[in-house]
C-alpha cells in the first residue's frame, strides 16, 4: 500500500456536499487516514467565479499512480464535472498532491503536484492534517510551505461545517 495525499475542491452547486460525496467515492479504493477541515478560498487564475471550498485527505491505496489518476477522473465524471477551461469553475476537482515519496513526471501526471507549493488553498489543509510531511523535491515541510504562502486567499483560515 502507498500513502496518497489528495486535494479536493468545488465551487459549483452544494460545494461541501460535493466534497463529502467525492470522499465517500474515494473511500472505495483509498483507506482514509485523515481529512482536513473544509476551507473557503478565493478562486485562482480566473477570478470571475464563485469561491471554492477546499480540503485535503490522506489515505492508503493499492492503486498505482496512473490508476489513482484514473480513479480521480472517473469520480469527477461520475459526479457530473464538465470539461472547462483552465482554472474555471467546477463541480468537483480531485488532484493527486503526493504519492508516498514518489517523484514522477510524465505527459499525463506529475507527482508531487507541480503547483502544490504555490497554492495556499492546498497548503492550509495539508498543513492541518500533515504539518510534518516533507515535500520530496523541495525538502520543506507542509507547515513551512504553508507559512511561506501567507495563506493568501484562504478566508481567515475559517473552516466550514
């Protein structure tokens, strides 16, 4: 089994319920160890859209990284995510943030997530559940990365629900 960290986000429909449903579906193939609080966050890139609700989960899986990506994409599709433009609104988004200490770069998948260290909306929940997790490329902990991000766009680090 491998440990996997996943980032989840939603800014359409019942945002919190969308995250809960994605977590439930992921639980069929990922033995969940921890789920962060839900954080309301500003959109990044394309700003003319509703705020997001984001969370991070950690679990163990027998799936290899490609199978994990296929599962995430399948759940997004099953839940009704429609193709959109980069940084556009979405019903559900599931990203592989890290897969054990693996460093991987292919045309389809980069692990750890290439923008992980730049995104406060991922770093705040990651630091909540795994403050001592070490980024396998940067050598910094989730706590250090989150602190350096200044938590921009994470509304008062307020958790929802």
